[in-house]
């Protein structure tokens, strides 16, 4: 990497996730994940189904990543990876629709 300012990690992250719609999507996914984890500790027998909502909101990547073995860490990793990929796509679509395609 050269010292070009557009090549730094913060600049790349801002380019990927700096769109308002992408940030709103990431916030909604985080809220859904926290809600699902909180609801899964409830005494209700159907509470374990709460995890389906964040997985569907971050599909298709989260569905593939959910195949990893494990419990809660695997669930959080699957939802986070799906949310990050989808947010990058949402940001790209937003830039293209506004006519500001990056290099």
C-alpha cells in the first residue's frame, strides 16, 4: 500500500458503509440481533424462534454462515457477516443510483 489517503482502512470503510441507508440497515440488524438474544432467554417455549428474524434479515450470507458449528458465537458471526456484506451492497447501490460511483 502506498501512502495515498484513499487507500487507508478508515477511508475504505467509509466508502463501503458511509451511506445513510447502509448505516440504517446495520443499525436495524444490530437491534434485531440484540432483541433475538434477549428474547431467547425468555421462559416462553417458542422464544428460540426469535433468532430466525435476524438471520432472514441478513440472508443469504447468514444462512450459509449459520452452517458453522457452535451456538451463540456462531449465530452472531453469521448475522454480522451477512449484515456487513448486505450493507456494502446497499451502499454500492446507493452510490450508483445517485451517480457517484467510486473508482
